[in-house]
C-alpha cells in the first residue's frame, strides 16, 4: 500500500496491468454475450429477459462505484491518502454511466414487463437519487475553482450519499414495490434457473472487468492531469520571476 | 435468434449500453492522449516537476 501511495509507482503498475485487464474484459464479454444470446427465454417474460444481462450488472456496478467512492472519501478526509482523491474522482463518471445504463435498460425492460416505463416506487426512485448524487459529485469535482476544496466537498457528499446504498438494496423488502425482490443475492440462494443465472454471472464478471479497466485508466489520466496542472503553475512562477 | 414481439426494447437496451460504454472508452482514450501531449509540450519547453528535479540531482 505504501508503494501504491507513490503516483509514479502506481502509474508503472497500471501500465503493466491495463493490457491484461483489457484482454480479460474482451474475452469475458465475448464469452458472456455468446452465452447470453443463446440463453433460453423466460417462461413469463419471453426474450425480454435478455435485458437482464445488461440491467443487473450495471445496477451492481452503479452501487459498487459509490461504495468505492465512499472508501476513497474516507481516504481523502481521514487519512489524506494521495491517491484516494484521484480514485474518488475517477470512479464518479464511470459509476454515473453505469447507473444511467441501469435506469434506461430498466425502463426499457419495464415497459413490456410491467406495462410502464417508470413508476415512483422505492427501488426505482432510490436508484434515480443515486444517479442525481453522482451528478452532484461530478459537478463539485469539475466546477470547483480550488480543486482541494472541491475534492473535500465531493468526499463529504459521497459519505452522506452512502446512506442511499442500503436503501437501494433493501427498498424491495422495506416497501411494497413494483420492482421484484432480490432473486440472486438473497438468503436461501438464487431463484434463477442456472441456464439464465450462468450467463448473467459471466456478464457481471465482464462488466466488472470493464469497470476496473476504465477506473484504472481514468486514475492514470487524473494523475497526468495533476502533473500538467503542477507544471503549468511552475511555468507561471518562472515567467513571473 | 428470435427476439419475439418486444425485439425493439431488447435492441434499444443493447444499443444504449453500447453507446454509453463506447462513449466512456472514447473519453478515456482521448483524454489520455491529450494529457500525454500537453505533458510532452511542457517538458519540451523546459518545465520540470519539483520531484523530477530531485530525481535528476
């Protein structure tokens, strides 16, 4: 961990790991999509169950992204780890994108299944709140004049927003929702048939590999951006002197 | 592969996902090359980071 705290050391590790992660992502998607396209139709939902292979992984990663940002926020505010703020800022746009995909694919799945694109039930609303929180954090990161203050404000909002994660997870148990209760991560095991569950798990692994790839690449970009900023400040000081 | 009567919804879901993921990948790749180019320009103009100066000494 001490080695990783050094951005130069971290960059060299990322440069070595990224090509392998890209290859793993491509292979997992090729395998996952082949299994997903050949999965049998659901006896009630028909072929629309294929939307699940996108919707469920993106929902998991939307929440995982915020969980990751919450750990990074603690690192920023409590331990002042040099890469914590970089990690938080890098995870935000990726988590927001996956949450957006979750909302859109859920809506497109809901219309043929429930008869409506949207309903203000607890699960859908709490995921929409998560997406709005992502936009709020991105606004703080991208518009703050002083990057340090923007990062601290984003970290505080991230920790406050973490309260929403258990609400999303348990909303289907605590309230009467149109959204179905948990059918994979639940006590007593999954209720999904293995012929559909396995493609879903492979697609979830593929999306997770994609998230990891984009996350590391975005962290690398952010470290380079901070170097550019530092060098421009030095350049400005030299011109003034 | 028969997608049934709701094929439009399935195709739209996959299309939106591909569009968003492709956008993310393009943003990351273009941002990386932009930062590398700016860093290269700054180094060529003689600007060095303080940590780089220490490493060189």
